[in-house]
C-alpha cells in the first residue's frame, strides 16, 4: 500500500514512507477513503497503525480477526496492548521503542501475539513510517500469521536434531563432509575424537583436512579418495589410518551435489572395525596354530560339516590314505570314502546310508564307537587296517563331525 496524494507531490518522503494528504474535502475524498478502506480490509494480512505516542489509531478487519478483538476494542488504546502476552510485554515494548525512533529492521520482527481466547499466535511484523501532511508521524504495521511457517521450522529442527542425535549416537561411526578445497563443512564427535587419537589434532569447521593429517601416506590416500568422490564416484573399502595410533576403518566416500547436480563436496562415512579385524586376525592365528597342531599328529584326523563337505584333512590322513589335502578338501566325504573302500564293500548305497546316519543324527548310538575296517590306498592296491571313531562337534552354531 503506497498511496501518495496529488497534493503531496512537492514533498520529498523518505523511501518506504507513505504520505497522506488530509487537505482534501468533499465526496471525492470520502469516496477515496471508502475505496482505500475496502482495499485494506480485503488484504489477508493484518494492518495496524499507531501514532507517535504509541496510540493505536487504525486496524483492518484481518488484524481484528487475527487477534480476536473488535475494532472498537483496539482503537485508541496505548501499550501494552491487549494482544501482547504478559511474559513478552517488556520484549515487545523495546521493539515498539525502536519503531518510534525509526530503528525497525527492514525484514521485520518475529513476535508472539495472544488471541482473545488465550491462544498464542506467532507473527511477523514489518513496520513502515507514515508521514502526514502536517508532519505528524504514524507507523503502519503489516502483521502476518506465521503459524504454519513456525510449525515447518519446528518440524525441520526436530528432524535435524533427530538426525544429529542419530549420527552422534553411533559412537563407532565417523561422519564428515568437505568442500571441493578439502575444508571441513561438518564432522561428528566420533571423527573429531578419531583425528585426535590418530594424529593428535584438534579439528574445527573450515580447517583443511589434509593439513590435519600428519602421515604423508594417509594424507595421499584420503586426498585420492576425496578426489574420486569429487569426480562423481561412490565406493567403499577398508583402510588403515593413524600415525600415533593405527586403526582400521571401513569407509564410504560419496559426492555431494547441489540443486543443479553440480558436485560441491564429499561426504565420508567410516566405521572403526579395528576390534573386528583384530578378532578375525586372532581367530586366523588360532586356526593356523590349531591346524599346525593337528598336522603334527600322526593319526588320521578328518573333519566334515553337516553337508558332508571335508574341511580338515591332516598330514596323518595324507600319510595313511595316500591322498593329499588339496585333493579332498571341499569334496564330499561319501565320494572319498567310496574311493578308499575296497571291494566288495565299496557299495555306494551302503556307504551313503552309513554316513547319512551320522550327518542326520539317525544313528546316534554309533557316535564315539570304535569301528574296525580296511582301506585301499589309491593307485597301489595296498590294503591298510584301521580303527576309526566318529563324534559330533558343535562349533559357532555349526554341526561338525
């Protein structure tokens, strides 16, 4: 609304000011007032005008509807106005004083008004000075209900807080983002702690990650990974980092794109898997030691799973059977047993029934029982008398024999 009366054209108003010429008389003036009032009342936002003393001299229908009071309840009143929440009176009064000395911000204020029924209404108020012909100052407030905007902001804030809480709750998951110049845009506490642990560096947003990595090999590796993401590549792999302390991380590098799909940075998700790697290595070392011990035993030791697949064939088994481990590992025990059984006992159906009795636990009475038999050494025709025993083992949820 920016009505400048013809009689005021010689005045020089400040930018944003509205000049009202009160010198017009007659029906044309009354018609213009009625026309202007009709326009003001059709505006969906609330409009209120106060004079230089703070007295409220005009409100439109939208403003009355917003606060719940009628025009006669609002005109002529001085602050604190009835729609100010009691707890915010001091805050709003300070803003009013800023307005009366022409110090209101152009973007307006976000405040809370109180409806006549007690409900609080978040509003945005933009205030413009109004200069009348006789140099009296008035101030027009354009009041917009921002309830929906506030709800959206609160929902976004809750969503952001939930996301941040979720990220921070993953103690072993590192998250950080850099721009195209390798400067930190974001990092979580897990990454902050890991940089202190690995390189004894205290990082802050805006720092160059390459400057924080004191190991030249690690610095080269992280730069290569980020550069790949900046070229649009996404991938995951396991790496080791650290100079003061070494740690294993399963890392995922992904490009960040803006609305126009231009790549503006890189986000990294990394999970510390040092404990898992160490446990796997310890298990591997233990398995190697176990196999070495098994191989030092001259007795024939064979281990097969519940599908009959052979997973251990020790050196004693090699010497006794004449078959090397690489010839039998991952093959079915039935096939190997068939090849080692001399005629006339090498009947596949009989051997299958006997071994399936073990695999399916259909003949539990035969477990841990000594069985005397003969085997034939492949390629030689030589026979060897053996005594064998089969017993079940439960290992990590698997049934072995």
